[in-house]
């Protein structure tokens, strides 16, 4: 919406969805289900409960007693868990079996075996009552069952009346649970709401012709079929409708933003044949890759136009994004304007400044002996600079002497004034909030060209879904000279101490060869609370259960005490250290004065030490796939072969081990991005954390729903083309405001 435009109150159209849940479902007691929904899941309105969709359904067979079960016939029964035990498979010790013995009122028993079933161990404690569905079979002459669908129930009678008008057993919804909020309790409240609320009065953000074209049910019917379907087909149609609706609402907002952005003209920044950029290209000591040249031509053409560039530049670790961004900045400087690069940390800002200065050489030394006559100033601005250095930087920025400015959030403070900001480059932009990016844009006086960079490769559908208001450029090639990285999973749970000993011995070998080593821990920890273990394996044996994550302080003590690394110079780096300590430590590692750097993920992005050839990531399951890939990208940056070891204390059958295997299998960031999405299912690609009723994408599966997203995008383009402000679509506008909470709005503010 543009400034001064009349806004439409959400409640005018959302109506029922924004009503308090207590208006339709009684629950005044602090221990009532309604009260717990608010406390545990943040669900307080009708819409939030209706949007708390079942995570799956159990399609039931005829409900029977255990004494009536027949081998090979699909059946359902309500039974209580008598015992539960987990054991390793003899044929493959890396896998496990969980045996759950159940009984019912008939006194009969049945053993149900689950393979690698972490969820069954957690969901089916001894004494719990559940509805089971599956096919029993004969094992050594006795009835038994391998695997089963199950859902907790409160009483055997609670599922007896769940039939449709035709007498068919209704599918049982299984809800995401929290604390005392079990599926039966949630289902009971939902059923009460369906009986008391007039869902057919809901305004629908999807027009009737769009519903017809996509063969989707109207909104009220979709909610009923989602929570109390008479057939599996009905709930599938409802879920398809909500997938399309989510994609359509999101794409409508992205299209609206793109349309609004294009209405702000900018000054053209054409190429100059005798400018800084031309001279820089002459001095480059290496050949640009084909991808760098192609993307550079795209950017140069957009900078030469009068519509603001709004482009996402994505590329794998080491693909040369900085050079592409620098060439764009030089083109803008050639036109008489300035370019600013915003980095998320001081370490990264400092490294960008050093790298840009080194790449430019004499072109970054105006007025200096040996400087090029066309040179421009390259200024760094961070929060930890001395007062004198800060004053000099601010003066250079305000006067225009600094053609290129690199900084952290200090760049967007009120005291910073640009002479003429023509291009804003935002690196690793997901680390910045809306207000920070808006503030940088505001300093331009007019909308600047924007180049957003990310080193996390993005599959096509994610780019289309999240970055729909940006044009996307992709660098897939790696510059010459980059060496491949060998990655291995080191499982300490299934292997003896010899494997850990070999890890530290390998680190010692790299140090002896004059190379350097990273050891990465998932958290900082407390110096005063170091456990007395001298090895990771010993800590695993002592803790028995899933081990606590290794802290960087404890790991530093452990590494420094290892006999294999006696004589090695071991140092510590983490985010709580003061800025000068961090800078000094990184400088010492860069110059080779430190052999082994024990660190948190402060080294995740931007740190470039070509002599580092080994990375040991401890408890890597605590990181996501993309983060592990980013960490691994800190090595393999020089001429020497490099190795990454993922040292885990989890057993092989733990679900998190699949992520580690995926990282070890390939160094292709785009393959890993898709593997990450497959393992995370729908995932939370908008970046908001999963918490109660609020999440990233609730419905759209970005790998599964590529065609659906494309259709929703086309429909949204048609709507916005006819009505760029959505003034004739108040229900759609209200849906955008309802669905896109503050966190997700932040992640849509890419430009």
C-alpha cells in the first residue's frame, strides 16, 4: 500500500477468523484445553485453531478386539502399551528395533515391531492408550505386526462413533501436539468449533472462477474437510486448496511489491569505456568464469536503465560473487555515485574491505604514490572503530571521497550521510531485519539499485516462492584453482576410541605439514563448567543418553590437552570475545601464527585462509545442511587438498545422521539445498522459527509443489496487473495481512 492510502481493517473481512476462540468454545479454567492452546501453542483465535492442521490421518480398518484379528487383514484396534524395548539388529548393528507389546480388555496381547522408531519410543510410553491400524501377520505361529499407524486416544469409546452418514469409519486426524495437548484433546475442541461457528460465512480470498479453474472447495467446506473429513479424498482436496491459497497469497504480495518497486525511477549508471571498471578488468590477474561474465552483463544492463535493479545473486561457496558485486560497484562509481556493501558481522565486513582493497590495488589508492589517477576511496565503517577513524570515515562518506563503503549495521546509523548512494549490496541478507535494510535505502534519497547476495544455493521453487520480487542470477561454476574437499562422517557411537584418536592424529599430520586446522563447536558454553572428560568418546560413555552439545570452551581444553597435538599452537575464537580479541585471533590465524583454531560458527561466512586444509566439526548434527556446507567452504581455498570430518556422537540410526550423510556425499551446494528440503519436508524457508501457530510455509512443499506455485504465481500476476494496489480485492489484502506476520514480512523485504 502506498503512503496516504486508506487501509482496510483486517477484521472487516477476516471477521470470524479473528474472533476469540472462547466465543465459540467454552474454556474459562486455566487448565482447560482452550487455555492450554493459548499457553502451549499461541492459539487464541478461531482462525489460528482452524489453521492448526492435522499432520497426518489414520485411515482405519474395522475396529476389532485383539482376539478377533486375522493375519493379512487390515484392521484397527484400541490397546494399551504394556511394555516397550529397543535393541540393535544383529544383521546391522547400526539399525535398531523397538518392540511394543499392547493389550486390550480381552486380555490378549500383540507385539508390534517398529524399525528405527524414535517417534514410537517417545509417543508410546508404557501405560498409554492408542488406536493402532495395520496388517497383522504370523511370526513363528503367533500373530504379530511390523509397523503400524497409531494415534493416542483418551478412552476406547472415544473413537467408536467416528463414522460418516454412509457408515464408513472416518479418517482420524493426528495433530501436532505440545505438553498436555494431545491429539484427542485438540480434536475435541476443533469438533466443538465446527459445530458452533458458521464457516460458510467466511469471505474467500480465492475468487469463484479461480476455485473452479483449480477444482478447489470453498473456504468453509475446506476447513470442515480438513479437520473432520468423511473420506481421505475430501481431506486431500482441502489440503490442496490450502496449499494453493498459501502460494497465491504469498505470490500476490510479492507481485505487488515488484509492481510498487518498478514505479520509482532511478538515475541511469551506464558503462564507461575509460572508467574504473574497464581499468579493473585490465588489471584482473585471472579470467572471469562464463557465469561471472553473463551475470555481469545482466547487472550492467540494469544499472544502465532507469528502473531500479532488484536482483538476487546466489552462488555456491567460492563461486566468485564478490568479484561480480565489485564490478557492479565500480560501474556505479564511474557514474559519479557511491556503492555500499552491508555485511552482517565485523569480521566479514573487515574481510570484504581487505579483499576489495586487494583486488583493486592501485585503483583503491587515490592521491597516493603508485595510485591510479582514476582511483576511488574504499572506506570501512564498523561499530568498534576508534573515534578518530570513525570521524575520517564519516567525512569520506559524506563528501563522496569514498566511492565504495563497506560496513556493518553502523552504516545505517543516523550520523552516516552519503553524498549519493547509487547501489546497495547486501551480503548474507537473511541476517538483517526490515528496518535495517529500509534505513540503508532511505539514505539514498531515492531508491538505489539493490544487489542481494547469498552463498546458500536456492532451488528454483524456493527462489520463486521467497524471492519472487527479485530477479535471480546464479553462479554455478567455481573459479580455477579451487581444490575439491573430501568429507567423512566419523561416528563415535559405533566405533571405538581409535577413531577419535585418528581424528586428532590427522590434525597433527596437517600441522606437521605446515597446514592449519579448524575445530568447530556448536555452542560457546561456560568456562567455569568444563566437564572432566579428555575425549569425546569418554563423554559419550558417561552421558549414556543423547549427549549434550560440545562447547567451544570445553573443546578448546580437550584439543589443547590431546597428546597428538602436543606442541601445536591452539587458540580459541567465539562471538562473546571482544572485537579486538576476535580481530587479533583471526589475523594471527591468517598469518600462520595459530595452528589449530577452535571456534564457533563465527568462521562460517567470509573467513578466507588458503592454508587451512582440515576442518573437524564436532556434534555436526546441531547444524543444518546449508550451515555445514558454509563451514566446509572455509577450507579448500588454496592449492592443497582438504578434508572435512563430521564427528558425531549420535548412533547411526538417529534421524539426524541422514543430514550428515548428505553433506558427506556431495560438495554441490545446489544438490545439498534440495537434499535439505527433502529431509526437512515443508521446512521453514521463510526463516521464521516454528513456534505454535506461526511458522514459515505451513502448506507449500517447495519441491513437491513447483507446478502449483507456478500456477499460483501466474494467477497472482493477472490480479496485480489489473489492480496493482489490490484496492478491488480487500479480502485478498486482508489475507495477506493475516498470513504474513512480522517475521515473515521481514523475510519478504529482500529489496
